[in-house]
């Protein structure tokens, strides 16, 4: 039946999301327009396509039992030299993100996986570009601040074109809001073929 590449993340809301995405593109990060601005909960993970219904059911359960929490971004950080990444720091909301990703990646659940590095929630603004460009990103956003209330997360699929597309949103304390996948999405077609249903909370 094939595989799909999925990710789970907290979307950075507007106007901040587009603002940071445009800045990322401006720093020369070619991947910027294919990656919505986000805080990762589950990094890119290749799974069998027929596992999607179980994954959706699991995410519904996690979201239904979770409550909203404040998020605040402030300043920049970097994973260099270990990894070529510059990011905007999460000043408030780290505990909420950490607990949420732990539940999403529950060892007994369908998205259980090991991480290459210890979990560190952040918002990437430059990845794999020149040191000069990453230095520019680091200094340009040094005073950046954004605040919002995190009230859910979303499931994304990476297309063959490298672009990440939202499959479905999962608001906290309720069932998921249906978000139609892009036409031709393998994951969405598989879910429909398998008769996937969204269970009410």
C-alpha cells in the first residue's frame, strides 16, 4: 500500500506564521515556502499508509484530553555547530509542548519513535544555509516577540514535491476539525479507502 511521510506540529498563528516564513525565505532558505511556520511535536516520520486511521484516532484522543496553554516567543538561539539551525526561542510554553509531544509519541501508540536529539521545542527560521545567512537570521530576530494561546495541533503530510500540507487540525478538548487534504494526497486517499472515521469526543 506504500508509505507516507507525516509530521505533527503546533502551527504558529497569523500574523506571526507568515511573517516568520517570509523572513526565513529572505535569509535564503529555499525550503521556507514549503514548510509552514511551526513548533515540531513529531518530526518527519515515514509510516505505512494504512496506519493513518489509527494515527488519526490516537491524535483525537490526545487532543481531547489536553488543555490550552500560553505560548510566547522571544529572541533567537542556534543548534550550531551540532546542527545548522537558527531558531526563535520559546520563552513560555516549553512545558506544555514537551508534555504534548510525549503524549503524541506515546511508546504504546502509533507514532512512537526515537528522536535523534533530546526534545527542544523551537521555531526554525534558518536551516542548512550559509553561516553568514544564519548569522543574519540570528541577529535580525534577536528582539522578536510573539504571544498566543496554543489550543491545538495539526497533522501534516509531506508531498513528493517536498511541500508540507495540513491533513487535519486537532483542537484541544474536542474532536478534530476536518481539514480537507490537498487533492491527490496519498494519505487522505488511504484514509477514505479504509473507511476512516473521526470519533466524537
